[in-house]
């Protein structure tokens, strides 16, 4: 056996691809899902060494139970890897975004990642090669309009990854972050559903002010989401981060991510803002309206 790995958010997309890929490579995979139906669906995929576990990263009791299950299964062995992949996308203009949406976004994509990491660290310490891999994004380096909550969560994950990497260095527990660009997964459809839902609750004034931005971003998101790389390509990079002797701190995945991150590094902010606005086809010189009218 190559080792053992816990993957959060393995019901679909990148997490599921990681489970399948790592199972094929011979890892004992503990695939975190939130519903029994998703656990059953994974079992039907004829994965030899995958054990689905119920794991909601925002639920302390669920995390505790998952740790116990993994511990029981590993016996005296330690855990080789933790892939903090679970994530959601919350979108909406910050001016009107319900604060509960921002909380939810940070709870899943930031707080949940650390809660899971804390819970599994004792098992990772027991392994001589314990590693943590966080699923970041190029949105942790470059921001886009309407993606405020998501970008904030991925920027925060970048910082937490850097801190964890340094804090855990004395025990040689490596910590890496994966920074994919667009990957074709259900997350794109889910984010459009989410914005449509909160849009309904917006006051008329908000709809009037932000409709052109929403339409522009939605059109581009649809296009980008369909043209993304496959989730398997990200899974391959995760497998490298798990297996190489000296894992990198960051893995940028996909040409779009490489270009975006490079541009953010070298371009003056105002120029980058203009470029992003042009790319998204955002409205220019919108009429300044009094929000009380
Ligand atoms: N797709 C992209 O273009 C892209 C690019 C860069 C980074 N990423 C990152 O990659 C990761 C995976 O996203 P994906 O694209 O594969 O999307 P996805 O198919 O929607 O997968 C998201 C996974 O996270 C799970 N999840 C959501 N809330 C959870 C919670 N509270 N506890 C545990 N699991 C939870 C979902 O489970 P349920 O089915 O139960 O909701 C699902 O399994 C995310 O962190 C995302 O930010 C994606």
C-alpha cells in the first residue's frame, strides 16, 4: 500500500477525481462525503481501497466521528495525507451581499479547513511522511468582481497554508497548496444557482445597480466553466504533492492560472483591474445613482 489519505468533499468534482486517482495508485482512501447516497455512489465506482466517511467540515461532531473511523481503520498506523478539498462558491456584490452568505463561505472554505486539519493532525504526526494539501485557487491570488466572498476565502487559505507550513516544519509535516484555474466541475453550476437565489432577495435598487455586472460575469463564468481543465489533471498534481520527496509549497495548475497569477505579480493594480473589467465585459461609466431612489 502506498499510504493512506483523507479527502474532504469527495462527492463530486476534484475531490471525487482525487479519490479515484489515488485509489488507482494504491492509496487507502478515506473519501469524505456529506450524504449516505454519495457514500453509496462512491462504493458503486468499484474503488478497491476507498472507504467513504461522512464528513461535514463545518460540523464538529461529524469531524470527530470521521477521525474515529479513520483511526479505527488505520490501527497502529499513521495517516499519510490530508487533502482539504471541500469548498463552495458564494458570489454577489459586496454592497448588498447578505452577511450570512459571507459567514457561510468563510465557515466552509476557511474555518472548516483548519477544524479538519486540527482534528487529523495527531494521526498525521503518527506517520513519518504525514502531509497536508489544501485546495486553493488562482482566486487566492487574483480577485474578480462578484467573487468577493470566494476570493477572500482563498486568500485566507493561502495565508493559513503558509503559516501551517512554517509551524509544522519542525516535524517535517509538509503543507502545500494547489492553485488551479478553471476546472470543469459542478461548482460552476452551483455558484450560478447560489447567486440566482440571493438575487431574488435583493432590493430593487440592488438589482438595478448590479444587473449589468451580474449578466457580464455570468456569461463569462459559463464560458470559463465549460472550457476548464479536467478534475483528473488536478488529481494528478495532488498525487505528486503527496508522493515527491520534497513537495513544493504551491502548485499552480492550468495555463489560465499560470497567466492570471503572473499578471497579478507583474502588473500595476489599476491596469490589472482594467484588464479584468475588459475581459469580463463589465459596464463602464455606470450612472451614479442615489441608493435611496
Ligand atoms: N472547479 C474549479 O474551477 C476550481 C478551481 C480552483 C479551485 N477549486 C476548488 O476545488 C475544490 C473542489 O471544488 P470542485 O470544483 O470539485 O467543486 P464541487 O464538485 O462542487 O465539489 C465541492 C465538494 O465540496 C463538498 N462540500 C461543500 N460543503 C461542504 C461541507 N460543509 N463539508 C464537507 N464537504 C463540503 C461538496 O459536497 P456536497 O456534494 O455534499 O455539497 C463537494 O463534494 C474547492 O475547494 C474549490 O474552491 C475549484
